[in-house]
């Protein structure tokens, strides 16, 4: 079968690889129909993280189930599903606690399309088939009437934006929210959508990128122009740090109200990252950091998508055909979706 493969930094091509097969009775084989590019994918393909040889690309998709193990219940061949980007068993203590990103059955960062980070190849979604080792946990049916391209990013970035605000708005309903966007393309925009869908009384969007601010305004946020050097104009009870720069992180902390919550969805890549702990201690800024637990939050996200409260397609800026994937994958776009036509 064909698999879009990053063969070296900045170079991707289709490669022939063996088809995956069912290896257990709880597994599924899925044929990806629409694949979205995660905010980290351009960093991966550019060699921002040290490459360990060729690797399969893509970890956000809607696909069609083409084979199921005998023990899988509640799913059918032919069904369209969102696939969790993280491998998780659904049975270990961490999975049962909702911490599916750190499933005890797999080494850390066991995801599709992220071999440079984990060191292990689990396949990529820009392929003719992927093997899903825990179908009941990792596959979630697509709500009726929605097209695959609209939901491709629900594997990862859409729930990432959702979980950035959902627990904090549940604890403080109707709060005002600030999203600080500094280098991640789509996750901060999904966070805007989620905050509005979950009843935030207002959502402000701070960024140094005019196009990102304009996109956020179209989604219903109020834009705050900043270079992240000057102090934030005000503070908020809930702030989301979504980016890659220490300056953006510092701005997010400064914008958090005393006893407020600063939720970071960022992967700060350095060995250490400066954090103003003295200020945070004095003001009681509660700082949360960690990965999205995709399989655990997908049912809640899909419920919001199903009733139209979340519209991931409003964040998509480019839809390419499957054959164009090698070229399109390396071109800039806020959110690229590749679909079979
Ligand atoms: Zn991702
Ligand atoms: Zn587990």
C-alpha cells in the first residue's frame, strides 16, 4: 500500500509499504478518508526534532472501518470514525482515570505519525490503511450527516482546544477567557470555538499575527494586538498559553488573574523554559500543563460537533486532494486537510 513518508527533512513522498493486518481480536483496520495536518506536523517534517530515518506522516483523520476483530462491540465495518491519534488501551488504571495520553500499555508519545518523537513507528494516517490496536477505545463514530473533511482534525487538535478550556469553564461557568496565540496555527482557534461553545462570557485572542487575529475575530473572539513584550492590558480568570515562545508564555502568566488558571497546551521544546514562579506563587496563579487525552475527551467533543456548537471546518484554510498530498503537506496553511475525492 502507499504511505506518505517523510524521507528526510523537508522531503516527503509516497512509498510502498506492507499492508497492516489485524493482530488481535480487539483491533480494527481503518481506511483514512480525510487527514488533517496537526500544528506539530510542519515542525516534524522540517526536521525541527532530530529525525531517526524515514517516518510515516499524519495523525488526524476520519476513516472508514474495513476490518474488525471478533471481540469488538458497538462498531461496524463500513462505519465512519474519528481515530484517536494516541494509542491507548482503555483498560489500564491511567486510561480508566481518563489519562489516555499516558496509557500504561505503551511507551510515552506512542502516537501515529510521530516516530521522530517516540522512536517507534505506529504508521501514519496518510496511508491506505492503518491498524488500530484498541478499536473500542480509539474509534468514535462520526455524527450523522457530517463530511470526513470537516472532522479530520477531531483526532487531536480540536480536542486539544476543547480541553484547554472545558474543565476550567466547568469550574468557573461564564468566565472571561484569554487565548494567547504565539506560534501554533490551529489549536488556539479551536480553543476560541470551544470557549464560546461552553459559555464563556467573552473570549479575547492575543497574538502578534494579524491573520490569526482576523481569523479569531471571524470565529467570535475579540482581537488583542500584542508583541508579547508590553504588559497585557488586563487580567482574566482563565488564560490559555498556546504557542512556542517564552515571551508568549510569560505574557500568558502575566495576563492571569490572582487565583486564576493558566492552562498551557504548548510543547516548549528546550530542556528548560523560564517560568516566573515567584509571581505565580505570590498571586496564586494555578498553572496546568500536559498533553490532551484524546480518547477520553473525544465523546464530549463529538457531542458538541454533532449539535453544531463546534464547527472545525471554520478553522480549515486549505483542502487538497489525496494525490496532491506530497506537495500540499509542506506548504503553509493554518489548517490543511487532505481528502480522497
Ligand atoms: Zn498532533
Ligand atoms: Zn491504557
